[in-house]
């Protein structure tokens, strides 16, 4: 049976450049849709967070306007409730063995900008998974986790890789770009990523070797289906 590990942020806020905090966590759709795809494809599914803390769902991601209407918002919330028993007792990210999984999947939300972007255990996991040929997937703001990856010589393992992630244009339209300590697209490009973006808020995925990335929540199901179809 193939297996997938969902690595989720343990943060419930994002610290803005004026020192205030923005409530966040993981984005509901970005866990629910891929989890459903992998579950239907027969994958064994596990969760991990930094320190094994119970992950927080971004409250904004459960709103009707974030899901294309109340019916879809209710569907996403209901799906998360159906997996809550295992979701609230994740494993410790620090204990993960990357070769134990076929896929390591990072959903977004602004939470990864707060913790996973500087989490050494996550960075080591991503580097080891990349080198082992494990399929690595990062969605929306979750490419922030790639920033913590480093080789022993200090180089970035993902330099030269084609990828996408939440764009500067989308962050601006969301009203948070001016308050952000840094912007994901800009930071990825600075480190040497071959970044590309599709239309704002539309589905866009990029695959390069064993790295798979999706631009935004609209890319959630497409990204998971493309990975599940390859294995």
C-alpha cells in the first residue's frame, strides 16, 4: 500500500512586519482535498507537525467566501471533522524517517511562513526526501518550508528546480503583502528557484523531478491527483 505523510504547520498565527499577529494555521481546502484524493486512491495516510502539536485550521479558510459558497465550506469542514480523531494526534516531525513514505505533502496556509520556513527538522526531512527520491509536494504557502533546507556546505538543495507557490500578486490581492515580513515568491527566486505563476487564484501546478508544487488553494485537488496518478 502506498503511503503519504502530511506535514502540517504547528503555528496558529503569522507575525507581521509591525509585530502584530495574523490568525492562521493550515488552509482547510489544502488538506481536505488532497487527503480525500489519497484516501480514495488507497494510500496509508499519516500526519506530523513540529513537536507533534495538534494543528490549527485557519479560521478564514472555513468561510463561505473562501470556498466558493456555504455548501462547499460545509463540505470541507465536514471532511476535516471526519478525520479529526487522527489529525489532532499527529506524529512529531522530528521523528519522521523520509524513506518510510512514498509521498511527503505539505499543505499551506500562512502557518508555514511562521514556523516551517525556519524549522531545522523540516529542512533536514525535505533534503533527505529529495535525495532519496521520495515524492515531495508543497502547496500554496507551504513552499516556505523549502527555505529551511540546507546541505552541509550551506547550499540550497532546491536551487535550479522549477516550482510555484503563492504569488506576490495573490498576496497583494489578499491584502497582506504590505504587512508581510517577506514574500514567498520573492524569497524563492532569491534562493535560485525557477519560479513560475499561473493566473491569480486559478489552478497551476509544476513538477520537476520528485518535487511537486501547487500555486494556491485552487491547485489542491489537481496537485494530489497528478501525484497519485504517477505512483
